[in-house]
C-alpha cells in the first residue's frame, strides 16, 4: 500500500487560506461512517481515537480528467466506493473478503 501523507511543501500548497495547522493528508482521503454504515460493517462498539483499522474497498470509476496548460499538467479520477470491508489492523481476511466482494472467480479459483 502507498502512504499518502503530504510532504511539508504539499501541505502548505494544499491550504486554500491561512489555517492554524497544515493538513497531513490530501483533501478527499478521509472517510466518515455514520451509524447506518457502521451497522452494515458490523461495528457494534466504537474504537478508541487513534486505533488503526484496515480498509478494503471496491470502487467504480465515475470520472477521469487530464489536461495540460503552459504552467502545469493535471490528471485526476473520481471513485465511488461501492463495497467495503473494515477490521482492526490486520483483521480483514483478504481471501474471504474478496469472495464476498467479487464472488467466485471464473477460472475456478476461490
């Protein structure tokens, strides 16, 4: 997995206006799960702040964009998470989760 933490320069550039603290990660990488989503994911008791969870997700690509100007090039894509698994760090069972998310593979592998 790739660590998405912003460098000091990126954090400074990411701030649209003066803010008391620089962001640690890019805008849009934070997930907020409400009561209904927590119930769907089987979270019965809220974790402690600072606890680490593993997230595995399936997402559809909603849009892509790329272009260039004299000053810079840009590229982006927007994803809609459609399926998600959540567990305490290392708890998500990849094979079991993959089977739940994607079903049986056509070549007979599970």
